[in-house]
């Protein structure tokens, strides 16, 4: 950076050159006074240019844009090979400064009459890019701000690489939708629907066959069951405690043959098998189907019932309680009520 001439140095050098050019212009006509008068006429207008040396930056730039002043054509005639001019006039401030720096560098290199140190070589970037091809500074800044810089701006500020964030959630959200569409398409197809119905019917048939392999089992209660001690049944009483569950009445009466007996009557009507009801107020069994009536001891007395109710087996168990045995039945018309297994004598218990 120390070797690079600043703008002020360049401008100072330009002023010095402009002042020196005037003097050289003065010297040139002096040395060549013997030549044509036309040369004096061309050198003469160079004096005012040397006397009116530019003092401001704007004046210098204007003079450079305008072709470097009127003194240059005279010097060009004297020494055209020493100061080559650029092919195209610079347009932007940056290009003008670059061209000035390049000129200052060349002047430093060729400045044999000055004792100034050797001028450093201009920067590679400035030398590589022609001054005439550069756009204006404002345009370059605008392009750099917009991120669309040229190759020269790209070398100044390289673009940072941007990281790409993978979009996994979008893929995961798309997978279930695809699977759902596939299943809908599979179910909606007539071929798939037919196979589904066939599978359902096959399943039903398999279940029916499996059920057929297992027979129906009717779980029946045991025919023998206890009904409590004899003391639970007072004289001339009818117990309906086991009627609903076991289909019997426990009766204690002496109306049959004058003996205080306890026996179990079946609750099946001898007409067509209906279940009569015990009417405590009327002291009779009444069949709701056809009106048959039975006394407390089981003898039929009204209705279509052809015979008395049947008795079931009854005995005193080992624990002293009464035990009913429905596996045996006793019919009065057959003289079976005389069997001791059909009753329990209450006087003996
Ligand atoms: Fe009882 Fe007919 S079934 S009267």
C-alpha cells in the first residue's frame, strides 16, 4: 500500500506535468525557432494552457476528459512516442483514476529528470482490466449491492456459499398420502372388491363349520337337591320357593289321608303341561291355560285336567334336611302315592 500513489500525489504530479509542459512548450519553439512558423503558431496556444494550470480536481478531470488540454497536441508533435494515449477516452471516475495511476506509474518509471524513488508497479487487477472497459463507479456499486457484480466485483467480494436445508418433513408428509391413495385404489378396484367378498364368505363358512363341530350342550341342574329342614314347612302350608327354579311345590298337609305329610308336587299341569299358580286365598292350584284346578293335596277337581298332579321323590338326607329327587315320579291314579319314597311323615321328624 505504501508503494501505491495516492490520488493527491497523482493530482500533484499532473499539476507539475502541466506546469512543466508549458515550459517545455516554451522551450520547444525556442529550440526549433528556425523551423516553420506554423510550429510557433501551434506552440503559441500551448502557453495559455500552461499558465492556466488546473488547480481543482474537477478541472483536472475535465481537462483529461477533454483530451488532456491544448498543450498535449504540441508535445505530441514533438515526441509522439514518449506519451502514448489510450485508445478510448475514460468515462467513469474509477477508470479515470486508474488511467491516471497508470500514467503516474509510467511517468515515475520514465522520470529521469526527477530524483523521486522508483514508482511501484500498479496493481495486477488494475493492470489486467482495461480502464476504458470499466463501467462507472455508481453503476459498479449498484451492481455490487444488488449481488450481480461483474467479474471485477466478484474478485473483490466473493459470494458466500449458501447451505441448503433438506426438506425431510415434506417427504414424510407425502408418504402417508401416497400409501392412502394406493390403498384406496386397491379397495376401489372391482377385482380387489371381489377378492375381499370371497375372503369374507370363506371366513363365515369356516366359523360355521367350527361351530358345527361342537354339539349343543344343555346344562341341567342335578335331579337331587336339598330343600331345607322339615321345620321350615309349617302344617297346611304350600312353599313356592323352588317353583320357578326347580318346578316343584313343597306341601305340608293332612288333607290327603289324614296324616301330616310333607311331599313335593310337580308344577306341571296334567292336562297339557302348563304351570299352574298357587292361589293362597283360594287354597288351590289354578292352571292359567285351560282353567284346571287342583286342591292343596294335588287332587284335580275342575277343568280339563284328567288326573291329579304328580309327586316327586322326597326323603330325609343324612344331615336331617329334606332332599328332593326329581328323577322319580309318583302318580296317584296308579296307587304310587302310597310309596314311602313319595312323602315324609312329619310326625316322625
Ligand atoms: Fe292346565 Fe290345560 S294345561 S288346564
